[in-house]
């Protein structure tokens, strides 16, 4: 199982880690932490040294109820940092976390390698055509509504079947438009209650039937710290525990704040698989 990033074939048979770089002042865990060149470059360097294969840059917080960010402001946050990172770490494979086609086009022109869309094209009618035009890997996530409204829309006839139908339709739409490298993200925490997140985790292996890479993003989310009665800052151990479960259920990419610990999870699960009788 491979994806093509800027001419490089990435083998996802052994799972990879995508390190998170939030450029938003209001992200739920590290909002406002990386706001100058020195701190940003240090963060990227640390993630790459810890084993991140991709760096995911986001400038629009998608936490529940997050403030709306104008498109020009999103670009103003992303493009200079994208240029900065590639100037200092030119081989970095950068993913852009956006649901806007204009941000996609400008980011790819500045060297981005992958697009991470929380809305799978639902919030911008030009998104799929734009991704197809640029022929970059496309992460399509499951979400209902918008970041501002999604928690009011956590209703399903049958959670797993509804998500499978959603991805069947989205994958068909994307492939019909000649998007070649599709990655599925079931969207932990997006339009899902805590219980629904754990139902999804229990049945995550069912999404392997699509034959596509699966990305999961549950790092330090409320499904962890609310169960533990703690905070996002105290949720690393819980994150590691759930990362291990997702890997055993077929995850190919872990999107994480804590790269070193995610890489260690992968190494241990790969050792477990290699020695199965």
C-alpha cells in the first residue's frame, strides 16, 4: 500500500506518523504555542528527529465551536510558514489541513505534498477538482456540518454503516475525478459523542475493506481526557493506549502531537505482528 508524495512512493504497509503543527491561537491543546519562526522551526525539527514522516500544518482550528477564520487569514498564517519550513527542511513532506480549494492551490504551489480535508469536499464545491488537478494525496475525513455546528449533529441510524456509506460515496466521487491517492480518516471527535467514538474504535478494522490507507487523529482529544477525568495536557498516556489499539485494527497513519511516543507504538506493534505464531 503506497501513496505518491512529490514523486516519492511512500510505503504505508508499516504505519507512519504525521506530526501536528497548529498555527491557530485557539487550538484545544497547543493553540498559540508556535507563533514565531524560532519556535516553529524547533517544533518541526523535533518532530522530524523523532520520526515524523509527514508534518501537518493547520491554521483553522477545527475544535468544536471554534471561531471562523476568513480565507485570507488562513492563507496569511500558512504560506509564510510553509515557505519557512521548506527553506530550512527542504525534503519535508508537508500536509495542509484545510477545507478550502484556494488554500490548496496556493499551498501546493509553495511546495505542499498532501491535503488533509476535514470536510471531504463538502464545504467547498471546488475542492475535489482542485485536488485532482494537482494530483496530490488527499485525506478525506468524516464530519457532519461544520466545526461550529458538528456537535449538534451526532445522530446516526447506524454509526458504522452510515460512515461506510459516506466513504463509499466519497471515494467513488473522488476516483471518478481521477484522484489517485485517497486516505480515509473516520473523524474521531467530529460530530460524534464520546460513546460513538468508542464504538467507532471498536469497529475500526471494518474500514479496511475499502483497500485504502486509514489515518486516525485522536491525539489528546476529549474522548480520552474526559473518560480519565483529566485535561488535554495530561492525556499522553491515554493517547498512547488508544494509538496501540488503532494500530492493531489496521491504521496506516497516526496524526499526533507527540511523535516520539507514536513512533514507539508503531515499533512495538510491528514487533508483535512479526512474532505472531
